[in-house]
C-alpha cells in the first residue's frame, strides 16, 4: 500500500499513479451523477468546459449555514457506464472519482485518457469535511443531482484503474 | 382512552431523523472497532477511516453518509391509543421536518419511470403499520441508502430446499453486492411468510441488535456470517477478513408449497433510531 498526496492534477502527474495507490487528493472536481449526465449529453452545445478536469460521481447533502459543504461521498459508478464513452469524448476529462468496479466498456474507454479513482463509500461526513468550497454551477433544479464545482483537500481515494489500464478489480481488457 | 397529539408524533419523528442520520448505533461502532482489530494493511486503514467518519458525523454538521436514504418507518400502534388527527400525515410531516431542518438529502422522486421529479421533502416515507396490544405508539425509523437496497434480492424456493441451498443464495447475493453496496454489511434475512412478507421480514431483521432467540436460527445466523466472511470481499470490497458485521434472520410460517427467502443488504452505515410514546 502506497500513500501519498496528489495536488497537481495534470495528466502528466496522474500518469505516475498506479492502480492500488491509496492517496489523498487535493483538486477542483465537478460533482455530477445520473440525471446530470442524461441532461448534459442532450444539450446541443455542451455547457461546461471540463477539459483536463476530474469529475466525481456524487450527490451531496445540503450545506449547513456557515459551512462549505454538506456530506459528500461517492455513488455507484457502474450506473454512469452507459454515458461514459460519449462523456469522455465530449469533455476530455482526465479523472473520474466514483465507487466500485465498472463495465469492460467503461474501463476500455477510460484507458490511456482517464484515471479512475474510488472514494470510500458511506464516508460522506469525512468527505464533506475535506471540502474547502462548493458551488452549484448547473441544473440547480435537480437538487442533489445538480452539477457542483467543489474544491477538495486531502480526500482519501484509491486508484482503481491507472492510465495503463491496470485495474484493482481485475483485468480491464 | 389515551390520546397522542399529532404534533408530538411529528416532532419525535423529526428528532429520529436527526439521530439516525448523524449518530451511528453503538453496536455498529463496536462491531467496526472489533473488525478493525482483526484486519491489517489497507482494510484496517479503511475501517479506521470509517470510524473517523462516525466521529465527524457525531458533531452533527455532516451526516454519516450523503445518501440519507429512503425513510422507512415501522409503527406499532397500541389498540387502546387514540391519535388526535391523521397519523399518516403526522409521520410524513415528521420526515419532511426532520430532513429539512437537519440538512439531509432529499432523494425521493415522485414517479419511478416517467417523471422522476424530486419531491424536495424526502417524502413519502415507506410506512409499515402494526396494531398491537396496549396504549403506546412505538416508532422505529430506518434511513436506507439506495446503493445497498439496489443489491437486495428475493427468491421463492421449493419447500424441500435444503439449508445449504438457502445459504448458497444468500452468499451469491452478498457476492453480487460486493464493492457496490458499501461493505462491511449488515445482512437482514427474511425466511418464510410469502413474497412480500419475506421482504418485509428481511428489512425488520435489520432493526435487531441481538442474535436470534431461536437456537436453530441463532446457529444459522452464525454459520452464514462465517461463510460471508470467508468470501474475503472485505471493507469497500477491496479484500479483507470482514465482509459482514452481523447477520439477522427473521422467520415466519409459510405455505406448504413455498419457502420464500429475502436478503436485504445494509451498508456499514446502518442508520436507525426508535422511540416509544
């Protein structure tokens, strides 16, 4: 088990990560889940610039007055698999944070382009306390399923699939 | 006849929402601590972080999990008790109040297939009513996350099915839940009754905190727990000795043609709270 901190989230830096690395991540991430995927991919002009960014499959609890975020933890990634190929193509994201193994198709379309991290499921209080800033940037009408821009600091995550395709849950290809 | 005002019920349900969402039950914390002692390496670290999560949540700023769940209410109404006003309305109002005032996530949509519009109150709660002797009102609230609920299963066995076949089904359900449903799990099993009855028993089993009073089922709970932990799915599904913290079985009489078995998977964040009014 390796443990180190990642602050620079360029593709070059992320290429150093290996499947199984247990790291703490400091980055700006874009929180979105099922309905936001569905809506975003129906838009005529893609409304967000996510090039070289990390997306986080999650839906937080509401933020208490005087705090930066509510509880925030990962949701099951495999539900987003059917959107994965088109989403990566349209956005050029370089990282995804989620929960659990993904389909072979999703693993294949992340290969070489996107590092797949898993955050710890059910640890939303810990996740929320790692948030330094959180803003709803799109689809506020979706409530917990809106798109949030979130600054996370020292969030514990595990590299589930690295850029070479090594995958902690087994062979990806 | 004893009378309870519906405002008392609403306020108590709201309090239960707060307690369940922020305070991990003692027996779960204890089981996590014991599991941590048995693990090494990454699994140990994950369980340490899981316990740290509960410590942070206790301060009542961040709920234990961002998925504050479907609100499931188990109600026991004494037949000699009179409720002033609508009980159903009082309970639903309590969920709305509890979820709004305590900054819990509203995860309920109005229609499963076509509209899927968020109700913005986390209502309606799923409510199970039971009429019992006496003049008390017993309320048990469970906040059940979607990830673990999605991995629950039911199977209608033939009445001649063996214990081994039942165990095999339970193990295959747990294996399929694997890393998706946030292990270490608490497993609720409903045996007997009928199709919907078994499912309900499996959920009620998750409210228990002691092993079965019936020696046969107590032994079976222990056997299933040992077998689940031999799968080495581990915390977060990333390997380890502890895949489930507890196994609880509820059983009921059933038809000569049937042997229903429901398995309700609960994540490590087993959130429930109760009160007697």
